[in-house]
C-alpha cells in the first residue's frame, strides 16, 4: 500500500489505526450533516472493488511474519531506558522492538511502563507480545502477571483488527496453562491440522514456539486416543496431518505412535496395520525396527513388538503369495506359519536371481516403502524364507522338493553371521552337518510333526 509516495510497511502500524479512526469520524460527521447525499459503501464497492478489498483486509488481516530483532542490542537499549526512565529518548522502533524480546517482556518494570502507556501498544507490538508469550509458554503461562499483561493488551487493541477480536473470543485457547489442550480439542473437533489452526489465528508455523509445539503434541495425542472413530478412508490424511507435522516434538510423537499401534483398531485390521507401517517407514523414516532399533527409542516396547509381528505376517504373506512356485500351496505352509507370526523375532526373504528378475516391479515397490530383502546367490532358482524364533531358526524354500531346515540359533549364526546381509549363499542354507531337524511334506501329517519339533524348542502357536 502506498501512503503518499512511500510504500506502507509494518512500521506504519503506529499511525495507521489513528489515520483510519480519523477518517471514520470524518465520515460519520459528513453523514450527520448531509444524510441525503450518503451512498452506502457496499453499493460503492462494486465500482471500487480493489479499495473495498483493501479496506476489508485492513480490518481483518494481521501479519504472521516474526519481526527479527537483535536481542542483545535491544536488551541493552532497554536497560539504558530503565536506568534513566526517559521515555522521550525512545524511538518508535525502540518501542516496537521491546515487545519482541522475551527477556524484556518478562521484566516487571516493562509491565509498569506499558500500563502507564509510556511505551505505546500497537498492533505490531501486540503481535510481538503474543509471540514472546508463546515462545516461552511453559514459563510465562504459570505467571499470573504475564497472563494479565497479554489479556489486557488484547482488550486494548480489540477494535483494531477482527482477528484480535477472535483472539479475545478464544482467549482460553491462547492464554493460560490449559490453552494448548483446549486449542487441541477445538482443532480436533473441527478436523483441523496444527499449521492450519495456527494460521487461522494469524500465527506462523515457520518459527516453532513452545506453545505451538505443545499444542501440536496435544493434538497428535488426542488423535491417537480417538483413532477408533476415524474412518478408514481418512486414516492416511489424519496421520500425515497430525503426526506428520514438524511441530510435533519427539516425546509427543512417541506417545501418540505407541497408542496408535497398540489400539484395538490396529490390532483388528491388517489394512490399518499397513497404513501405519507405511507412514512410519516412508513419511517419518523410522525404518524397520528389526534393522534400525535405535530409531524406535522412546516408543513403547509393546508397540515395537507388535510392529515386528505385523512385519513377520507381512513377510510370510509376501513370500508365499508372490514367490511360491506351487501357487495352490497344497501343503498349507502359509497358513501353518501364520499361526506362529507373533512368535517370530525376525524374518527375512532371500530372493533368487530368477525371482528378482520376474518380480522386479513389486520388489522395487517394497524397497520404496522401506521394506528389505536379501539376494540368494547360487545356481538354484529357489528363493528362501528365514524365520528366527529366538532359540531356533527355520528356513523354508519356495520350490517343491526342498525340505524345511531347522537350525539352533548358534549353528545358524555360524553359517550366516549377519542376518540382514544383502547377499547370502544358497548352499549355506542347506548345511547337512549343522542342521538339527528337517521337515519334509512327504511325511503324513507333517504339520503335527513340525509343531512337535518347534514345541521342543519352546515355540508354540499364539
């Protein structure tokens, strides 16, 4: 906006409200003296749409940009003023800067001079005061004088902008120790994400204040606690919007994730499990907890264990549905091993060169979603599948004619020291000298025989 020949900036907020108030008073005086000549502005706005829009924006909008100041220099200027108490020595820029420095705003003497109007309160100053309050929310919200200072300042400027009226009408969501929780409740009821909610109040999410982080964390936890009520077609959006926000601190994120994973909704639905795993692996980059356990630090052990179980079930389904040569699985191996999915500590698909070539698209999709597999070296075209039950390790093969090999954990580690190795020799998986048990499907009721063998090692169906 141009004022005279000069472009309007935020520094002019000290004079613009007075200018607009003077125009309003002049307009009212004109209407009272010449009522028949008055044409309502709404009718006029059709011929002056830009002026109408500008007029409306001056009353409703507020800048979200954080005013950057040299805090050290501003504090020195404040201390200089506080020592001689000469308001006449202050410039308008000095006054504005004071409101944007938390150390100054927390000073009880600052409260006094503000109350005496020795330091003018502008819309920009109020923005700074709100920013400082939210920047050090944990400290300031417990101080009654800080709460009172902010509320009084909002009331003082309530007629300057429509959004400041909105602040006053929603004061319990912005000021006081319970404000983040109350704002989170409102946002969740409106299905509004944290950045969107802050923008509605004229707050920028580019600079993460303590208040913004607390509010976003409360909102994420509230979403997790009410996960049962979210329709399946909105799950991905809810995760991206609430938990995908950069405003959410790790502590709140871990708490929300733990609750989501252990929820009844996730326990009952493989679709929900897949949505959660994809989000945690792709969007948040946590990776497989069996491979990257350090990324899961802080998330409840019960939740991490459940994800491992989901991944084991996913691995079993992948192996038998995609790689099994016998498409009908006439021996029922898939159904048999799924009964033991919750007992699997680690699982790993090792794909032959032939299968990698045949299923390259699907394997690439898996990798893009954070899943992993190993390559099986050798002339044999069979892929294999490893199930680590703790005391024993089971090796299944995709092609018929291969027995199921069972090794003790120690013997298996001698053959393959790195469980997550990218390349594994096919020959090492069929070591006749190390194998403890071999299960063949030619034996009548092989499943009963397999259950008996596994039971001897303490592995029983879930």
